[in-house]
């Protein structure tokens, strides 16, 4: 398979241009050998758009393992209850226990994504830390950032740069690591996000990246402008709403304005980590208030 057969599909996906990735995949004139991988990225784009049912309905039980893996990812993401997610984890462990699992890079990637979402960074890294695939290397860098191991994430980006310094994934991973390093590096991250947007397409991922860089640099008005642009593209985008809530706080906006975004976020993503923590603090405050009234 020629390496560039799926370049446009994969590049759009990595940039967060999910509808573009789907359109590119549907119209791609690729070899039979590349079709499964093409569909793998198309279905992941559907998952990123929360169109889980599309994936669950279209991928049959006899589909190749890469598509079975992405179907499992859709099942995990769509599961409303913990019990349903546990069922997906059981299936994942069964597949990973097979001697053939090591020869299925898409399965290993999906497994790492799911374990990373579970907060099980050790299991996630066990699956992918030795991979020389650029996308998997980027995932490893993100896992290190989740572990607050910015030093290891920077080393991982260095390895990516040795392999392909100009790749979109290398640029993106480098920008996220620069942001985590803080200080003057936030400006470097901002430039990287801006350049990628100018070169390709200013996606929600890139707009949020720029907004976070501006937040880190204390430029809250500029962060709000970028986030409003993102919400103009997709009013229910979870990351844009969560980042807007934080920005409203820094801008000291009236409580009713902040509450409006909190309610929007709670409606579209009730299990979002920010909402979970906020609800926990609300409950704690209510308990303390009730106890104070009884005292």
C-alpha cells in the first residue's frame, strides 16, 4: 500500500476536521488493501462526532479486526452505564490476550485509547510504548502528559521529530507539550496551532489549542474570541464549552453567564470530568450549608 493513499483522510482526522475526514474517506480511490484502514479512520471520525450508532450498525461481526476494534471503541464511548463499559473492557481484554494481538496495530491503539480514558496509563503504555508508528507515538506523548510526565512527553516528541519533523502529528504533539511546559513555550504552541490552521483548516481542535495557549499567557479576551469562534462552528462542542466555562471565570463574567455555559456542558456531556468535579463541589457545599444551618 502506498503510504500517501490515505494521507488526506488521516491528516484531516488528526487536525480534528472530522467531517472532512469522512468525506475524504467516502470519496477515496484507494486499493483494496487500504480500504479497511480507510474505513478505520472514517469510523473513528464518526466516533469523534458522537455518531456511535452509525459505527455500531455498519460494522458487522465478520468485519476485519481493525473495524471490530473501532466498533468496540464506539461501544465503549456510547455506553451510558459503568456496567456497559465493563462489558467492552472484558471484550478488549479477551482480544488482547490472543497471540495474534501483537500483529494488530489498530487493536493495540484502540486498547490504549480505552485504557487511557479509564486512567489506566500503565496498561495503555504497555500496548503502544514501543511503536514506531507516528500516530501511536503521538498517543504515547499524550498519555505521558496525562501522567504529568512532561519530560517523557518531550522525549517522545523528539523521537517523532527524528522520524518526520514536518508531519502534522509531530507539530501537534510538539505544541501540546510546549503548552504543558509553560512560560515562553506557550507562545511557541500558539504559533504552531496558527500555522497548521492557515496551512490546512482552522478546526475546533486548533481553535481550542490557540485559546488554551492564550489562557496560559493570561490573554483572556483573546481566548474568549477564539472560543466563541469555535462555538459558532459547533455550539455543542464539549471541549469548547468546557474551555469557555474556565475563560468566563477568569474574565469574572456574571454568574448567570457562566452558569449558562455550565448548563450547556452538563446537557451535552453529563459525565465530563469538569462537570463531575463541579457537581461534587456543589454537593459538598450544600452539605456544609445544611450542617451550618442546623448548628
